[in-house]
């Protein structure tokens, strides 16, 4: 008698789980929206595989011609112009992570560990690949802010975002001819990606507040502010925050972790007794302060709830409301004002490349059984590619504080 088993439905089982991987891998991509594959914007007919040969993809530029200022002579020929060229490069790299678990865990685990593993691996792929986009998008030299990053103060209104900045940056992007989204009528619009705290400050500012109060209450009551001028607003909690990188809080907390704190922990132990400062600051941040264009993707915010001398009970972004990541002893703990970003740009502000046999979102590897008795299962993902800024005038980064931390 033929019996239907998982072994003769391997493809079906794998496809179900790969759906879990893609569900995680495609989620919450924000800065990837500012990127277009180079094959779509001028690769001179080359395929992605051809472009990926070598350590970097090179993007050529030719200068424009100078406008003519003289009438055509009837006796002498015109002097031909010469063009100059320049190269930008997109360096590609590789990323990959994996999980491994025992066959006994699969047998004894109450939850469907394999399905969960696929989704966790997919989310890890998304976050890792998105981190490459973040580093390319937010490390540019065109940055606008009211003060140096370390001096941005939540208590200073001029250091926060408002609708007043949009006309200026619209004009600047137009003047520099930054590419955006071209509409059917030929007009150009750009995106502005920001954190919900920044979205709040803009919604409560200047002309937006007046219009919301007098003419369009949906702006305030239904959060229907979707566009200002030529900028479409993208409000997302995944917008980059330079945690505790701004001005010190009036009740300053600047200490470190004493022991290592593991992921999912709901309390931390600090080197100094900061129990009297639990209510100071909107969030405390754990991790290295991001003072420049170096990014620390495991920095995370926590909300202090209570304290007993150096033991602080916290809320975090982990699945159980605890810490999301493990932090080594000596990691910084600070409650300074955070610095929030608005990224202005269009779909061709970044260029991305990727190996076609692995794909734009990476690919799963496994599940595999290893060991002399096939007693270990492993599942991972890998990606070959990268993101690059091919022109500094295509992306403008605005840094600000937020009224919520005042």
C-alpha cells in the first residue's frame, strides 16, 4: 500500500516554508524603495551577471555641453566642444546567516520550529540586506540640520522638523535636478521617509496645523497627511534613528552594562546607580553612540519601568517585550535626546546590484541534515550584492530632534 509522507511531498513542504521565508524577507523594507537595479537605469545592455564580474560595478557619466553664445560664422567653422567623463562605483559584498538545531528538538518542540525558523531566517535576511541600503542612503555628505548632531536638542523648537523645511528642500532638489518619480503630466515628486515622531511634529506645525484645524480635520484625526508639496511622506518606525546621539538630557544617564545582557531579558544591570533617573528621557538606548557615518545595527531603545539600585526593569522590542539583541558587558546606556532622520529622494537615488542566481532578496540554503546519523538540521540564507550612491545630489538627509523627547 502506497503511503503519502512528507518525504514524497518534499517540494510542497519546501514551498510552504519558502513562503514563510519570503514573508519575512520582503517585510518592512523602507530604504530599499530609494534604489533601482542598475540594469534598469543605464547598464548599456549588460546583464546583472555581467555587471557583477569584478569587485565593483562602475557607473559612467558624461558632462553636458555648454550652451552656445555666438552666431554661426559665415567664414569659419564652429569649434567643437569636448565632453568630460566621471565614474561612480557600487561595491558589492556578501552576507549570510544560518540556524542549526537538533533533530530531537524538532521531535520534542511544541511549536512548529521549522516554520518559525524559515520566517526568522527571512526576517534576518531582510534586515541585513536593508542595513546595506541604510548605510548607502544615510552616509552621504549632503546633510541639513539646525545644529551639529551632538547638539540637537528636543527642547529647542528650531531643532525639530516642521512643514517649513519642505519648500526649501523642494527648491534645492529642483535646482540640482535630482531625479524623482515622474508623473503622467511630466511633473516630478519625491519621497520623504521619516519616523512617526517626526511625522507628528510636521503634522502639528505651521500651515499643516492650521489647515488641519480649519479645513481638513482628517490630517489630525485620521493622520491623513500624505503629501506636502512635491514630497510624499513615508512614516515608518523602521526609519533610521541615531539613538541618544543628540544633546544630553537635563537628568543625564550615561553609564554602561555591568554583565552581558542576553536577548529577551526584561531587566538590565548598570554600572552606576541610575535608579533615581528612571523617568528621565523618553527612551534609554543601549549600544555605541553613532556620531558619524558608522552604523551599529544592534543599538536598541528600551523604556525603563522601575529600578532597584542598579537593576532596571525595561520594556524592549524583543518578541517578549524584552531586549531584542544580546549586549556585551560595558555597552553604553544613555538617555540623551535621539537624532531622527528624514530622507528626501526618488527611486533612482540609490543603485543596487545583486547576483541573479541568488536573487534580489537572497535565497535560502537548506534545510539540510548533517551528522553521521542525520541528527542535525540547518537552515540559512545568503546574498551577493550591494547598494551605492552614484551621485550625492540625489539624496538629501535631514537630521532633527523630536518634541516627544522635550
